[in-house]
């Protein structure tokens, strides 16, 4: 029987220095550098995520990290104040983001309230609430 000792996921970036600054200074996460390999991000609630430099990096077209928060408006306001730009979903099918970039839970969106942003390498991330 397969019995893993530990599990973690990972994704690439095009500049480890910019990524480290973003994850530590902007998002306030603990980062441990692994010389010659990349870095490990300690995630809220436990677990970790490995980030590595890749010369031909292509940003993920899906959400690589979701940060669950109690108050999405407060989280979006705080991150926007730190320079994070939230993505807008306008004009397409499906739920539309409000002026802050939040897709609110409700009739058009039966899921959690969520707001997407990108790291410096262009990888998608989100803050969300109501996904208990």
C-alpha cells in the first residue's frame, strides 16, 4: 500500500528574488530558501508549497494558491494597499467581479466570494470566504 511520509505541491516562477519579496513582504508568509533548488512557503493552517525558478516559466492558468479569510473585503483592501492588483471578470459568461475585484457569493455565483490576483511571475492566487 502506498504510504507517503509527507506531501506538498509546487509551482514555478521566473525570478525567485521577486517571488520571495512578494510572499514575505506582501503576503506576510514565512519562506525558507533551499540553496540551488528554490524555496518553501509555509502556508497558514499548516502545510507548505515549494516554489522553484524555471528559465522558461509559463504562468499557471489556474489558481495555484487559495487563501481562506474571514472578511474578504478587509483582505482585498489590505492587499490592494500593499500593491496587489485584483483581476476583473467583466463582459464574459458567469459571475462578474465588483469594483474591488470580488466575485460575490449569491444567485450568479453559488460558490464562495472570491477575488483573484497574480504573483510577480503571473501565477493566479485568490482570497476567498464562505468555503467552509
